[in-house]
């Protein structure tokens, strides 16, 4: 039984580089074990049945393999990139299911990428800072951030679920996002 | 020229988390193509999304899942062609003329009845006064218009809610093309407006 790697002690950007340069399968295996179980959780939180979540998590990882050469370590962390791939697949799959109305639109939002390049180590440090900030957010702020990123609910519904006034949900979310956003630094 | 009128932080956060309906998402995407500032903002929010993803607990995977994916790697298709612009990715219907050199192209309607369309207005055109029954997002693609004392130029983004009535006025010199998503049909405030609405369905 291989030891399950954690993204904290693995150079994920380095593994992406190996995949891009030489289709390195063992690098892919490691990334799969880090991200696929969490992508599955992300999709389940968005209401996907377990089987569908599994299928979309696999598709997310296949997309990472196929598009490896598009990943730019100076413009996004691997985590942010995987997040956007999973988000786009989730949106697409929901749209397909809903689009009996034949919504004549197929928008694939681009994958995560800043305009302003940073160094790889800056990006890695930012991710470490973000993870530690998330773990120290006041619980009531963490709750609204997670609901907003992971449950696809309008703010009004989040407010109802938490039995809070809408204004309170909005201000907590604004505070928490401003705090996390601030840690990413001034890119522009 | 970079845009000067941007989506609010809340709209960018909804875009980055994938919470916007596709019609609204498309209008934000059209603005992002013109706006390096907002692209960096969205990337920062996506970095937050990535960090949140990394802190999620793991779900158990099907035993054969990894091997199935490993086996599929060789057959993985080559990446799709480089992304076109937002406008090129939307399937619009044929242009319907409301008047000479004034036309509308709709892209169907979404699950909740929201509309996405391109509106082309000639230089100097004053629109009919109207309000909205829900949220409306606009990104200017070409030309410029004045609205409630503010100037919107190519790339600028405007969010209207149901509270305000307005009457955009195209700046003289060039036609104006906008990509618009609206939650509900407009609320016309004049009789002529009702008639136009009956004819066009926006």
C-alpha cells in the first residue's frame, strides 16, 4: 500500500512539468492520489451523486494529463488549476443535463491563469499561506466561504440555511474573501 | 484601452466559484477578455478556490478508478484547439432587425428564462426608457453609450438591478454593440416600449 502523499510535501508544479515534458506516468499517479479524492468531495458537495462525482473526478484528472503543456507554473498553482478544471466540468455537466431547453451556449471558461506572472516559489508560498489562513478563519466565516465555493447556492439560500439575515451572510463572505484574497498579493 | 467600469467583487467571486448562470457568466467572460485587472482578480479568487479544494477531506475512490484512468491516458485526445473569444463560442440566432441598422441576436434562453443576446444600436440612438425585473449584465463590445451620467466604452461592464430605470444613449460617431444577459424581460416604461417588446421578446 503506497503512502498517500499530501500536497504539502509534494512539489506538484514539478510533477506537472514532468508530465508536460515526458508524459511521466508516475508523476501523474501521485497527482491523481492528491487531487482526485478531493475533487470527488468537491463534486459531492455540489450535489453530484457519488458515481457521477467519481466519473467527473476521473475526467478532471484526464483533462490535467491532456492539457499539461498548457499549465504555466508562473501563473497558477496546480491546486488552483485543478479547481478550475473541476469547476468547468461541473458547470458543463450540469448544463448538459439542464439544457433540454437547448441553451445555445457552450462556454468553456478558461483555466486559472493570471495576467501578471510570478515566480513558482511565490505561487507555492501563497498556497501555503492560503491553506493556513483557511484553517484559522473564524468558523462562521469559513462556513460561508465553503458554502459559497462548494455548494453552488445563492446567498439568499445560504442565509436561510444558516438562519441568518442575508446582509450578515454577505458581509461575512466579503470579509473572509477579502482576507484570503489579500494573501494572494497584489497581482495587478 | 483598458476598461474603467468593472464587475463588483461579489460578481467576480460568483464567477470564480462557478455560481453564475451561463448567460451571466458569458457577459463577465467578455469583460475579462478586455480587462487584465479583473483577470488577475479572478485568478486570485481561483487560487483561493484551489486552496479550499486542497483543504477538503478526501472521498474514497473506486478501487479500480486509478487503473482505469491510467489505462485511458494513452488514448487521451489531443487538447482542443486554442480557445476562441467568448462571442465566437456562443451560438447566436440570426439577427432580427428592430429598425434599420438596429438589430438583436439571441442565444436562446436559459433554464430559468434568462436571456442572452447581442444588441446593435446605431450611432446616436436613444433607447426607450426602461427598467428591469431582475438583474441585467452588459459588456460593451464596440462603440460607447451614456447612461445616467456615466460613459460606458468598449470592454466596460454594467450591472443593473430591478431598482433603477434607465435610458442608455449611444455616443455619436460609431454604432454600439453590447452583449447582454438579463434575468427577465425588460420593464418598459412607455407604451411604445410595450409595443417594441411585444415584437422582439426582450
